[in-house]
C-alpha cells in the first residue's frame, strides 16, 4: 500500500482539528458522515478523504513514481447550529432559512488558512508532504437524507505529494517528524498506536545497505546496479577527478 495518502490525510485532519472551533467535528474518512449529524447538539461535520491517486513511472520502481493525489474535504451542515467567531460572541445559524453558503464559506476559509499558513506542527508537516497543488475543485450541494436537505460542500485538492519513503532504513526528514507527532498525540482516536506500524512499514524488516536501498528505489536489478556501479559517494574530495562542486546540504526528499 501507499503510505502517502495516509500521511497527508492524517496531517489534514489534525491540522483542521487544531485550527477550527470545537463546535466543528473533523473526522478521518467516515463511511457514513451524515450519521454524525444525528446527535443532541448538532454541529458542522468536516470529513477528510484521500481518493484517486494517479502515479506515473519511469522504469519499474512502483514506490518511486510521480504521483498526483486527490484530497477531498467534505463540509456538511446541520439544520441549525451555534457558531463562535474568532472575535465576538456566538451566533446561531439556521441553514433552512438563510446563511448556509456563508457558513460554508467561513469554514472553508478557516480550513484553507490552517493548511496554507498555520503555525501548528501538523499544518507545517502538511506543507512538507504536499509539494504543489496544481488544481482545486470546489462544489456545493444539497443532499437529501430521510426527507431533509443537508447543505454540503466538497473541495477536492489535487496534490503533488512527497515521494514514498525508501524501504529498508530508519525513517528520515518528514517521515521521522510524522512519527514524532503521532507518538506525542493523545487524542481519543489513539493515533499514537499506529506509529509503530508506520515505522515498521517504512523500515520493511532489517536495515539494508544504502547501495541496496538506492538500487531498489531506482527499480534496478542487482545485475544492472552492479553494471552501472550504484555505490556510495566518495568519502574524500581527493578521490574525485576534476573540479569539486560544493552544494549546500538540504532535505533530499524535496528533490525531484
């Protein structure tokens, strides 16, 4: 399975939970999101999904392709609900009479600001996993359920994500930061319990030599890897023929 949709979805959920008022329920991919409206104190529901993933390959490395992932954020409003603005008192919105689109606009704006520029750690990590956004599709709908119309909006963000982690070694960079946040998480859905599973998926059994990992990431057979000499970089500048080019170290996961 791909680990990228999981990482982006979890970062999205936690970033929105941290930024939006407690009167808004943000949940990870529920099968029946409308049933969450059936509570004693109705409140808006935001359900987060990762749907279609299109991956293009150059070679045969299934984990090393260039992906485009659809992140779906669905906002559903109850008939009436109380909402507290950042500045000022609490207002009650009756979507049956007026203001449904305004409420959707406000919630969507808050979500966008959280993901795009929020200082919360989950939001910052979201921006590490989402490298670029080529397009965004935003549609409002009226969903009829048990004779009652529910105001809803689905925003689909096309994401160019970070690539999959290379199996066979310790998690690094964004993946290591994701594990740290997961292990420190103390919410009721117990996300922290999945941290060991995620690290196991990244490590994929015992650590392997870097040359073996590089060959696997490039989709090369052992014969081809040995033929083109996939091997460690020179340890000393004296071993390199020609001019030495010095580059500033950076996070290699950002390189394409």
